[in-house]
C-alpha cells in the first residue's frame, strides 16, 4: 500500500479577530480587550510599527487584523523589560550581589544606625504602553502595575522568562506560539 502525503493547509498571512462585547464571557475579557485597544493606541502614539489594523470600531465591538509582524510588535511591546538595580537588606540565597553598600538611617530616638544593603540586578517589566499615558516622572501607576504583574500574573520566577528575553534584546517567543 502506497503512502499518500497529506496536504497541509498554509498558515494564514493575517489573523482577523472580531469582538462583540456582549459575547465576551467575563468582565476580565472585556477589560482585556479595552487594554489591547489602549495598548495599540499607545503604540501608534509612540510610532511603533507594524501595528495591527483596527476597524469596525463601535460602542459594542471591533475588528482587529494582525499580521505575523504586527503580532510580534504587540508582544515585544507588551513584554518589554529592562534590568534594574534593587537594594535589599539580606543576601539572596544562591545569588551573588552586584555590590554591597552601607546605608545610614535615623531611628525614632534620633540616633543614626548604619545598615549593610545588597544590590542585585533584576528584570523589571517596562510597561511602555502604560507609561505613555502618564506624565513623565509619575512612576507610581507604573510601579503599581509592575507589582501586580509580579505578584499575580507572573508570581513565580519560572513564569518570567519572556521578560528576560526582552531585557536581553531578543524578540518575544510568546508571539511565535500564538
């Protein structure tokens, strides 16, 4: 019996998503869609490209058309990250600090106390799409968002690899998986 080759359908060049707010199952899904639209607008304002095409935008729905390249742009921006220094009181197990410093603090009784602090490099989500909506120097909202990402969505260090990829200047591997 001769083997026959199965034809594999070519992958689509574009992905078209149509959203109807009344069909989305939860408030989180609706908020996610609103966040995606805000992110794309932020990317447009920052002159990133290529971007997904937004069309048929109404009060109750939208159509978003992605190409592979625009999908990569969205995920690269979403997971953008950089290395930042953090200062901690105790050494981290299994890691060497970048450096150690002495920090003077004033106690309640007015006396000074010198404490040793350790400096480590950590990956930190950039949140450029969020930072674009707030005035320069207003980092409190960005910090709130970063803390939420690290404590809920990416609570375990093993789930943060995509941010390290981006901090190292690599494209987001998550976009390839979609």
